[in-house]
C-alpha cells in the first residue's frame, strides 16, 4: 500500500514538472514572438506603401551610400528600375532594362516620331515618357523643382563615346547579360576613371563614389505599364509582370 502511495506521489510530481516545463517554453516562445513583432513595427523598412498616381504617399527612409549599392546591383535580375537624383531634381543616373533597351537607337526613334510620323516610334516614346514622368513628378513634388528627365535621355544618363575616328558623342546601349554587362556598367559608375566598352561603344562612369559619405532619401512607387514584353532584336529585355513596374528613387540629401 505504501509503495502505491509513493508511486502516485512520484507520478503526480512528474506531471506537475512536465506542466511547468511546458508553460515555461510557451511563455518564452510568446515573449520572442511579441518582441519580434514590436521590432518590426518600429522598423519602417518592413512595410512599404506604394504611392498611387499623383498622391505620392510612399513610405520613405534616409539611407547611406552602402545601403544604396545592393539595390543597384539587383536591378537587372529583379527587373525594377532605380533612378538617382541630385538635390535640384536632376537625374544623375538611371538603371532600367526598359529604357536601356532603347538607348542605342533613341535618336532614331525621335527622328521617326517627329519627322516620319512613325506610329511605332510614337508608341515607344509615349511608353518611356509616361514612366519617367511619374518618377520625375514625384521628385519635383518632393523638392519643389521643375525638372524633366526626358530631356536627359539622349544627353547625360547613358552617355558614351564612339571608338571610331570621328569620336562623336553618342548614347550607349546597356542591354545584355545581367550577370556581366550591367555589372560592368555599375563598376564603371563607381570608379572615378571607370569605363566599360561593348559593341565598340565605351561607357564612361558617373563617379557615384563621390557620394560615398552622403545620404539619400529612398522612395518606392509602383506605376502602371503596358504589360508588354519589350524586345531588342531577338532578345527579350524586360517582362512586365502584372502591368506594374516598381520604381526605386534615391534623392541626394
């Protein structure tokens, strides 16, 4: 009889211990989940709200040059666009497979649109213009400026120099293998004397490294697109998913 009572006491003690151990792990788990939720709520980078057209209520944060770099390096693979602006609303450089795909013959597109009344050229121009207008409008709204990035397409953003004897300044096409060509272009942009040559055209970098100690305001917007797959010859250069395009904007502070 005494052995039975002792056995029941031991069993009861083990049961109480198991319940206490279970409650301990449960409390610890709940505490961890709660703490992670609090930290995420305090971190703006966890949640971004895209701006609707003309509202410009996108979430923003101030980031360093080191934070900006990885975003640039992923633009071709993830098919979003990145544009960096100075304090006056003028674009310093743009990374975007869509517009890069037209830069090799942009002057020809303008000529066909204006002089030859070419419908395809008009369609291409209007698609590029519509995208870049929303990007520039946001920046102008932020800074109170009146710049137009379209005025820079054949002058500054993709400038290269011909290797031919004429040495005529032209616009460089930077479409190709995201694993190689776009990475080389970025490397050139980071180097004071950097350059990258493709198809006989040399791209001279933007010397972004001069901003290594500066901060940037980061803005995210999502704009409507045609939803078409754009091609350059036989190669597809961009597939628009869901008729939306993510634009990441950095404004120099």
